[in-house]
């Protein structure tokens, strides 16, 4: 009985050894195949001068030459065991046959090669009109202030007056106001003074109420042309007026 058990154990041990040897042999074969593929084949086929005594590897640079052959750049990295390699650091190109398929296919377009998306044409309208109502006068039935648009600081803007959404008339702000020139690109001709009249602003003459005054300046572009819209001048609704 004991002899049988011992024999079985010896058989199992022999089998294990056999599989271990097969496994190690496979590893060695794969390693040799990898080595041959990486170095020996390239050494003999690509650069025999370097390949006999030096290791080299691709740098990652590739290109197609004038013959449409696909070329790969290599760099010499060091000596093989027991050899002298005097080419360390040297780079060289190795190319496939002319008209390589890789060079005949169009290259994929990279994002950076695409033309930039066309920007919308500039409108020249980068600033809103600005300005103030400086005051009103019931006895003169008038309003005064200033307005300008830095897109076209020379341009005199049209200013529209209203009270609680009732239109009261308009004026071009073109009077000299040296005190606001620094706010208007150095140009002083942006003041306004406007006397309301009964035709346009009859409500102000009713004598019943004090009416708040709003002023809005016309928006212009860099050419001084209307660019759409108006902008409230500061102090709108702050001053009231009663012309009755
Ligand atoms: Ca503007």
C-alpha cells in the first residue's frame, strides 16, 4: 500500500516537473522571438552598420519622403554586450518601399490644421451711450445734461426725453461741455439743453403735477451711425418738472 502511494507521489512530482519545463521553455522561446523582432531583424535589415554592435529604438518621428515611402526615425541607444558602439545618440531614418500605402492615404485632419471658424464681422458697437441729466428748470421748462458714446466720441448723440413713457421731444447733444470732455474721449461737444414746448410736452404745462423726466441717448457704432437702441442717462426719473 505504502509503495503504491510513494509511486503515485513520484509520478505526480514528475508530471509537475515536466509542465514546469514546458512552461519555462515557452517563456524562453517568446523572449527570444521578441528580441529577434525588436533588434536583430532591424539590425540586419535597416542599419547593419549600427545594428551589429549597437541597440537603437524609434524616436516616434515618422514622415513620408518624396517617393511616398514611409520613414521612421531611430536613435542609437547603446552598445550590445561585449561590443563597442561609437554611434550612441546618432539619429537615422529608415524608409519602406516607395508608394507605401500609409503615404498614399490622405492624412487625417487634426483640429489644429482646420481653418478657424470665421468670427462674426465687427459691428463697431462696443460701448453703450452714457451721460447724465444734470437738472431741470420749471420756470424755463427745460432740461440739461450731457451724453456721448465712446464708440465714436466725436459724434453728437440724439437724446430723447419722456415722462412716464410719454414722449416729450428730442435734441442733439452738441453743446460745449469742457467739464465732460475727459469722459467723452477728450471731446467737449456733448452737452444738451432743451426747452419743452406745449405741442410735444403739453402734459408738463397742466400745472397739476410734478413730472419725472427721463432721458435716453441713441446708441451709435464706431462710424457714428445708429447701432440700434438707446441707453438711459443717469439721474433719469430723479428730477421732476412742472411747467404750469
Ligand atoms: Ca455704441
